[in-house]
C-alpha cells in the first residue's frame, strides 16, 4: 500500500544559514512530496536566496507574509496551501533524518483523526533535547520548571523503544493528517510563539484523538539560531503560558490560583532571559 503523500511546512523568521540545511534535507528526502516555506520575515539576502531556491525546485513553494505572523498562525497559513493528506511541521533549524517520515506514518497507520505523531529531537552530540516528550502541563510543573526543578519534560527518563502515547510532543517536529489539522482548527493563533504546541496536543486528546511519540523518527535540532532578542522570546513564552492556564482553568479556585501564580511564573521566565 502506497504511503500518503507528505507536505513539509517550514516557518522561517530570521533563521540564519541552518535554514538551508533544513531545506536541502527535505528536498533530498524521497518521502517528502512537497515543501512549503513560509517566509515570516527574513533579511533581504536570505529572502533572495529563498526565492531562487524555490524557483529551481518543482516541489517547493514559497509564501511571503506581510508581517511576522507568529509561529502558529504562519503554520496555519502554510497548511492552507497544502494539497497532500499528511503534513510535517518542522522547525527551520531542524534537519530531518532520512527514513523518519515512514516511521511516523507507520506509528499513525491505525489512528483515527485527530492524531499527532512527534519524533525524537536531538542535538549535535546525539543527545535527546528537551521538549520532544512532555507530561501534561500543570501550574505545579510550570512553577517547578522555572525554578530549575524539572518535573515536566522527559528527556532524562528512559527512552521508549516503540511508539507510545504522550501527553505532549514538540511543535518543532511532528506529523499529522490534513484531516486532523482541520478538525483541530490548526494552531490557536492567540499564541504568538511558544505553548501553541502544548495547546494543540491537549485539544487533540480532549477531542478523543491520540498524541504519539515515535522514537524511530528523528531530527537534528540546532536551536536558538534565529536573530531574535531573548527577552522578546521570553515575553512571548510568558504570554503563552498565561493564555494556556487561563484557557484551561477549571472552576473559580483554579482561576484564582492561575491569577496568583502567573506573576511569579512570568517574572521567572523573564529573569532567565537576562
């Protein structure tokens, strides 16, 4: 049986030269039928390179946005132009490992929409990076995380050998179906940068779908390559956490706890960016 065709969606904002490695790997991978690049804001030199690159690749489309839309909104913008039944969301500073698409599709082969399957994300030393496997995000876990006690991400836990259900996988590298993405309404565009993947995974599970982590798929992630001020990124992260906890607060008591905890969480996130 022929595997469903896959479109890779890459959102780029002042990414730097690692973007080229990302795109070369996608175009060289026989399991990627098409690539959509969303130019969310790049220097003129990189924009010119992207334009030339796309014009010389039949399977590559380049979409320009009028402004920096934020990650989730830009992914939604790109996904709207995809014509394949499967979508691969991958960061512009991540390099897809050959054979990963097939592994992700095998993990999803018996799933009903909506579903999301994420893979292993590793650094230059081959070590698993933070965030590819995560427990459910709670106020307690957020507060312990920002003070340096990690009760949330699972990169130091024993790695599974086969695909397993996971509360949260990373938005930097995951496969989903176009049907699933549409059923979920895509990313919540109220998140500008960070936390939108946590929200997407939660909505998927709450709709009766499944989120899977597949250790057989992988991507090398350089990380922190965008020329963006760390304080700006931290503010977006704090805003995302605030939106998430306010959205999912259940009852008056939990809303009060969110109101009391968020100033501390915000201050800690911003302090770490200094």
